[in-house]
C-alpha cells in the first residue's frame, strides 16, 4: 500500500510539473503572439510612412519640374520682350 501511495505521489508531482510546464508554455506562446502582432503593426506603420514619403517625393518632383518649365518659359518671354523693347528703343532714338 505504501508503494502505491509513493507511486501516486510521484504521479501527482509529475502531473503538477507538467501542468506548470503547460502554463509556462501557454504564457510564452501568448507573449510571442502579442510580440508578433506588435511587429506586424509596426511594419504596416513603417510601410505606410514609407509610401507617404514616396508619394510626397513624386509630388514635389512633379511640382519642381512644372516650376522649372514655367521659369524657362518666363525667361524666354522676358528675353523676347527685352529684345523687342530694345528694338523699339533704338527705333525711337533714331527718330
């Protein structure tokens, strides 16, 4: 009878150890799952910010190119007006 009691105690101790191990593993799994979710959220946030930066860069590049083209057109017009003005000024001074 005593050996059965020792065997039962030993089995009970093993069961308790297994239960503690299971609880520890469940806790570790939950922590890993939480960490994974946080990493996914962080990656999505990073990707969103990166996409926004690329979009802003493309928009600024387009605006820069448009302004540069407008400036070239304005310079050409200014040169044209300046040439016409100088010609008329010469005509007026010749009279």
